[in-house]
C-alpha cells in the first residue's frame, strides 16, 4: 500500500504541541506507542467538554485506525493495549480505573495539568452512557477536491482551479451539498453543480421553491431548473 499524496485545497489539520517533537518523539522507540500517541493527540482535539479522556474502545472502535495495527482483530487489540501501556509507562498518558459492573473501566488522560486534575477528581465524577461519542477517522470529511474525484470525475488542473475559485465564492457545505445533489440525480458535471450554487446564491438556499417538499418533488424541481445540464 502506498500514499497517494496530499490533495490540493483546504485540508483538515491537527494541532500537535511542539514539545511532542522536541521532548517526546526522540524517546518513543515503539511503533504501536507512536501510533497510539498520535491518534490520541488527533482524538483529543476533536473532543468536547471540560473533561477529555480516552477509553480503549475509542481506539479499537475506529476501523481506519485499526487497519495499521495488525493483520487480525486479536493482533490489533493487542497492539492498541501495548501502545497504551507504553504511553502510560513513559508518562505521556495517565490511567485510572473505575468500578464498572463486575470489572473495571480504564480511562486515560494526557499528562497535563488538566489531566492530573481530572485524575484526582475521578471520585466525584465518572464517564456516563450519555457522553458524546468519540470522533473516528471515518467521520473526517474529505476536502472538496477529493470529494469531486470520488463522486464526479477526474481532477484536472482546470477543475482544480475552478474548485479553488468556488471555495472563495461559496460556503464549503454548499459545495458539498450541491455535489451530493448532482450524485443523487446522476448528473456528474461541474456546470450542473455550479448552476445549483448560483441558484442558491441568487435566491437563497433555504428559500428555494423545493423547501419542505418530498425528495421526489425536489428532484423534479432540480431537473426542471437545470434541465440543460442533463443528458437524455
């Protein structure tokens, strides 16, 4: 398996403390520990709430992350546990255990002031079933360039320039939704997508005539308005 390179345009970024590269990275000599640590850094930046913590399940429930952790489910789970254990032993993560039915629930925090305070106050709070589900790599939205390639067609230099211009002119979620409409109507053409964007810009996306109609009504409206872009 090879990496195809970073796509053009805006991509999602993850903040990593400079101390990771200066003080921690030179110490890490195990691949499982490195992957678990990097994933934890990605994960915590996408969590919400004052108390941010991990469970082993947060790692093992992400199929994309697990792909690189072993050839079998057992090997993957073992690698995650080994990586977490090494990160705790090194002092990158803090771990505490809470009673959970007949067993224990292990939860992890980064070794920071907030993490230490959370560990000390564990007796006054505990994770609940109502906690916000953790993000996964599969939920990371691709940028519009990759979205175009995957759903509309090849990304030529001309199309790439057109998409860059569109990013400046329209909100990103408009472009994504217009592409989705193009896919639903099986009209995989940029001119069709652009016509939808123009109509939303001129008439207001939420005020367009198909608001509140059924999916069939919306499709009929779009096919009528943008009929010139649909081949018979």
